[in-house]
């Protein structure tokens, strides 16, 4: 089967995150299962990646920027892809590629999460309004007869709210890197360590972590916060941290390698994601696999990856988040129990199973 994937970015992009990992992990396994896969995505205007390259058997074609990628996808489809494509994976990144308007090929729309308020966090006016209206009203109307692949139960529920037929929605949950299971577990940091790892974007609400650190330090005086990753809000978070009363206990690490990521997640005492919402929360599962419990707000996506009071805590507000973090830092028995639970929870998520399930959906 010749599979064409249309996505905003690929894993080499400066702003790549869990969604790009999700697509690549499935795509490279589809190739191993005997399929031909081409991923068309936007170019990274900062690093200027090759226009074409093959990674893990997946052919990557890059053209266009944040908005123009949609136009180039249309052009490249007719110029290069149309005659050699059996099925299209049209990925909705807040705005889909609207392939039903120009292709009669079989297609599946992959949705990480419904963006909703995120448009107003990340995009300027009036683009935010346009994005919100496209997702809320135009997207359900144009894709009403297209099968949807959602990555979580939360995403499925959110899609139903905006008008999608639940019978057309299949769920394929993410996996986690098998290599992490085989890795020897390093000892925890000697000081109680809170870690955030991911993109530093406005909707991630990392400022909440900075703001609650003084309260955490009143309960656990030796605690510290490590912030790893990069993004458009990094300068703001850096400035906020330097002005905080807890500035000596906050460290911004910046981007980290895969090896550094595993060490950081393994040695930290608790992982915290204060995001407005996620499609799933792959970072939570990676963290759990390495024996570290997680704390987040009870929001779509993260409520799928965290089982409350088992592999971490789901919180309703900042006060609950502060209490949950300090509870894990102070209670050694609770932390060890959650660490054990976290590993058991994470091991049930497997990329090979996800690839086979998703490929069955495409074949059907």
C-alpha cells in the first residue's frame, strides 16, 4: 500500500513534539510491514533541513512554512503524489489539509486533539478567530464522511462535541520507546526534583510551575524545578523565573538529547505538565516507564495518560497541583509505590501494537 501522510512538521523540525513522534513511530513500522510511506510536511525555516530525505524507510518531503505548507501540499499532490498514492493520512493540526476538496483517494483524518481555546493562546487576532471557526464548524462539515483516527478517548469525546459521528472515530493510543525499558535505572537526584520536559509554548502554561514554586519551597525547602525544552515562550519563562522569589531553585536547561531526556526523567522525583490540554501526553508515559510519577491538571489528553492516584495525580486547580507535588516529594513510601505503578502502567503501551491497529484501520 502506498501511504501519503500530510503533516505540519516532522521529527527533525525545531518545534517537533509528541505529535510528530506519534506519526513517525507508526510510519516507520508501516514501512517494515511492507508499505511505502511518504510524509509531506513544512520546512524548518531556522535550520533549513533537506527538501527530501529518507528516515527509517519513510520518505520525507519538506516544503512551505507554518501556513504555506497547506498550499504546497495541494501543489505537490497533483505534481508528484497523485498517481502513486493509495490512501492519504490527512493530519489535523487545528486546521486539516482539506484533501476532500481536491482528492478522491481513500483517506483517514488523524486528530491529536481538538484545539478549541488553544487558538487564542497561540495565534494573534484575527488568525485565532479563523482557526477556531475552521475547526469548530468547517472541519466537521467537510470531513463528516471521512473516517477519523483519534489518539485518545478524550479526543474522541471532543470530536463528538463538535459534531462528528462516533461510529466513524477509531482510537489508536500511542506507544512508548522499548529501549527505555531495557535501560538501567540511575539513582534519583539527592535533592527533591520537579521536572517539566516538552515544548515551551503558551498553552503549556509553564508559568504556573514558576509561580507555585515559592509555595512548594515552604513545604519542601530543598526542592528545585528543572525546565527542559524550548519554544516561543522560552524568553518569557526565563524572565519570569529570574524575577521569582524561587529563582535560585529554578533552572532552565533548554533542548535536550534523547539520552539526556531519559537521564533527566529517570532521576527526577516527579514530572509535572500544567498544559491547557494535550492529545495524549507521550511525555507522561515515557516518564512513567522510567519510574517517575506525573502530575497534571484534569484536562483532555492528560486525563488519559495519568490514572489519578495511581501513576500520578490529576488536579482541578493550582492549589491541588501544589499539594500533589509536595505530597509526592515529602512521602517516600507514596513515591516508591507510584514509581512501581508508573512502570506497570507504561508497559501496556506499545508502538508495534499501535502500528498494527492503525494499519488495520487503513486497510479497512
